[in-house]
C-alpha cells in the first residue's frame, strides 16, 4: 500500500457534472486542479452507471432560448456530434475527453475521500486537506490546496469540515414559501434506479429472482404508468427513500429499488396484461441516482421567491429554468402524483453567495449541495444547472487562489472580476453586461457586408405552406423590437367569415419569451380564404425588447406557416392553458415545440437594429431583451458575408475570440429522449477566416473549416499590428443567414 501527497491550487471532490465543470472552470483560470471521483467513470447521475438524462434550464423545451453555454454547452454540442444515438457509454467518453483536454487537471478516479482535515472555530473553519483511498491501485492519497470545492452531491467534505448545512424540508414560515409544509420535517426527494429493455425478435422467458416484489399487491400498478415501450428515465418515478436517510439507509434503498424493478418486469412479462413475449431486460442499474441530501448554508439561501420572482442578484453567476419539481416523500408508493411542478415566467438567476459555505472560509459548493431551501432545490438540483453552478464555483476557486482572496471577499469586493471571467469563458450568465477594458473590440467601429434590417417571413413562389390551427389554442409570435415596431402583418386562413382578435404583449423581462403584460389589442373581420391582416401596433424599445403578438383562439382560423426557420429570435408559441390575462402569475405553459424551425408568415414593419453589426461588441452575448447578435442578409442575397472592426490607429492583436450562434433555443439532451435531426447546429458558422488589415493589406491570421463549436478562441502565431479585423463567413452548417454573437480582441499582454 502506497501513501501519496498531492498539492494543487484547487481540489474538487466529486466527478459528477458539477465537479467536472468546476475542475474545467478552475483549470481555465490557470489553476492546477485535482479532480477526485469515487467511481470509475465521470458524470455522476448522467454516467453509464446510472443513466439519468441531463436536464437543465430548457426544461425539455418549456423555456425558450435557455440552453446552457460554457462547459455544459460544450458537452451538449460535442455529444450531439459524436453520439447522436445517445449511447450512455459514449457519453462517458465525451465527459472524460473534456477533462483530459485540460492540461491543468489531474484526475483521480476510483478515489473515495473519507477523511477531511479542518480547523478553526465553528463560525470560521478552514479545510486543510482531504484524504482518499484509491481502489485497485491500493493508494492512500492526501490532497492539499488553498481552496476546496465540494461537488460530492451528498456534501461529505463539507459535513466532515464542519460546514453548516440543512436536510429535510423547512417550514413555510421560515422563508415565506407557499410550497413548503406548515411544519419542518425530515422528508427528502428519494433515490431512483432505471432499467433498459430490448426486443430480441423471439420469445424470451423471465424467471423472477427472489428479490422481485409482487407489485400487484402495491399501489404502483394503480398510480404509476407501466409500459412495454418505456425505458430508462421514463421510469423516473421508481423512487424510494424520501422518508428514510438516503445516505445511512442507502443499502436498503437500493435493495427496495431492485425489488420493484424486477417486480415491474415480472408484471410486464408474466401477468398476461402486456404484449411482451419477445422483450428482455438489457440493463438494470446497480447504483441508485440520488436526488437530495445535505444543502449547505451560504451567505444567501436561494428560496422559492427568488425562483418565481426571478430575483436579479448583483452577484448573479448563472441561471436555471427547470420547474420547481418536488416529489412526495413516499416516492413510488405515494397515492399522489409522482411530482408537482411550478414554473416562473422564464429563467431565474443564481447568486455567487449561494456557492460557498458561510462558516468554512475556503470551501466552495457545486451542484446539489449549494445553499438553497428544499423548495428552491427542487429546480437547482437538475444536472445541467448543477454544471452551471460547478463552472461558476470552479472559476471562483481559481481566481481566489490567483489573487489571494476568500470566496466571501470575491463576492463582496470583486464580483465584477468573477462575472467578467465567466463571460469571457462564455459561461451561462444572463443579463450581465460585458465590460472588459482589455477588449480592443469595444473601441472599434463595427460594420458588415449586410445586416438583417427587415423581419419578413412570407411564402416564396410555389412554396408549400402549413397551417397552425387556432382551434382551442392561442398562438403567440415572439418578435424582437429595436428601436421600434410600427405594425405587424400576419397571413391567416379562414374557413368561413369570422373575426379574429390580435393582442400585443410584453414579456415582463429580458429573461422571458412569453406574454406577461398586455400592451394593446385589435380585432379584424375575415372573409373565407387566405388573407394578410395588418395590426397597427406600435411599440418603442430603443435599447431592445421582445414583444409577443398573440392571436386568440378561433376554430375557423389558422395561421399560414412557412416550413423553415425565420430570422433568429422570431419564435412561434402555442398556448397550453386558458387565455392569458394581464397581471396574473404566468405558468410558462406556452409551447414552442409545434413551431420550432417553422415560422408563421409574418412581416414586421419598422427598420430593425436587433441584428445590427454593432451587436457583436455589445454588452450581452446571449438572447436577453432580443437576440443579441449580428445577422447578415440571406445568403442568397449576400453569399460571402463578413463583419469588420476598424480602429483609428494600429492595434496589437494577439488573440481573437469569436462566439457563434449555436441556437440556444434548441433543446439538447445527452441520452436523447428525443432525437435532433442534425449532428451540428445549422445556425453555427461552419467555414470562416479571420483577416487582419496590416499595412494596408488583408492577411489571414486564422482559418477554420467544419466548425461545430460555439466559442472559438484564436491565439495568433504572432501578434500583428492591425488597423482593422474582419471575420469572413464562407458557409454555415445549414442556416439561411450568417450570425455571429460576439467578437473579442486582445493584445499580447491579455492573451
């Protein structure tokens, strides 16, 4: 048996997506990082050992323009390209390769941290070291560093270090949360295991093992959906342990989950109620996926109100969008539904003060164990959001070590440093302005070969069109406005003479893309057949805003739909609720699924700056109060578009960062509970050159072909003194328009 010592700048314990993102985030600040995981694969609940879909702010498409960027976004895009079938073993390799690509990370798999060295008084403790046993190699390894990140999920490191934490449910009066119980209790969300099946094409018997439970004698067959076509996460409701201690009772919980899985399969195969003769079990999990245990106490405890009211924190470092998703403590045996959901009108913000311990001065938090109430945890717990908090915590850890700061000092005195570093990494940060004084692009004049100035989607000659019925559903169209909207035309198809009501709504905030507050209304009389109607709505938004044009339900009317995407930021919505009323709480039950990558025939009157060239040096780099990107005219009009930066004198250029449009409205999931029909997002620029104007002549300083990434950072072979720089687009991955979100330019000292 060997004893080793490892000293780094940052120690991250836990190799789920929160820990992976934390390690990568810290390494990209220049820190030396030890990433420790007690399993043989990375990915935590998403790994091939457990196989939970990676869900996040998109909420399976319920939220709009919500997919994560930064580390999580990179993993989604790479998996989309390499693993379109959603193979869980290939997902393992996508995650592992992302870690191995960072030279600053030392990875320790199969290493179970069991001891934590910490000292100091109860309200001012410091972690000194953690020690783990690496199975197989028979090594005891002691890890030391100035800063530690607890990404263990269950919070083992923090608990051993003496960090303050909570378990169970807080009483409603503590934080004023409507979804909290009247009295505090120890109830938790339970654990789950999955199984996969396959059709062998020939009869297969199933002899149940002794552990199999007779589920016919339980409430499961009465209250939960069982199907021969269900697989994996379809059985998220196989949940148990919420009324137990999900750590101390983990062995018993696993055995009960196994018993029910084999009992369900016995019921499917042998009850005679299903056509399952040729089906067999392909895989059964052996490691339960955990939902909840310890939640540490930070300088801010995230609450239900923060989520639903979309509190804008001065120290925001990430966002989420999954519903507050709470399950009964009885899990699969509960008589009530397996889950209940509460949405805000859009995305919510996560403050940095929830990502470090209040009483352990060098301990950062990432993933399930961040500082949140039980109710708020119901949304922050999903894995893509865990990765968002992980990246923020990891970047913060790296900055703390580099600049000799505590997490609290970073939060109180240097939050701009953390936010700007996250933005430079293209992390999942919403509505925070980019303002890096080192960015040379900010002082440049921006121009382009063309700009999309008119938002117009109309059927082309001979083009087939579809219909979106208004029978039983209102339909909305999200439209960016900058600086003003003068009128909107819609192409409608009426089956008989009737009238239709149109309304203009605001979204209530840059985070939202649904109707929240009504701005105006009008009514039109229609004759049978297709006809354009012009709604004389006017709305001014000099800095940029989204509005929603709502067409009220009418069984005799349909919208004419063009079966191709419209300009980015124009999005069709179909209501799933009764009529929206101004001032009422919004459920976000507006679906974009029916009209994604299709567009109602629409013409917006008013010259638009929403896609102007200056957007690439603007303060925002993802949709917020508008699309926030440059778009060329259609490539049919401008086949070789470019966007250009000009300076009044030569500037030394050493690095150029380009952030490209990867359609963050597109819902990507690692194990593909739905299939997306392309390996690379069509909106991404595929082929481009970056050219510098040096001594009056254009010089190519970077050339990219077959791009499939959102953020491309180009470190030039040698700095150049340029009076201008341009990104010349030669092809997209299928989009009709060339779009670029941001250009950032740095000199030699900042590169």
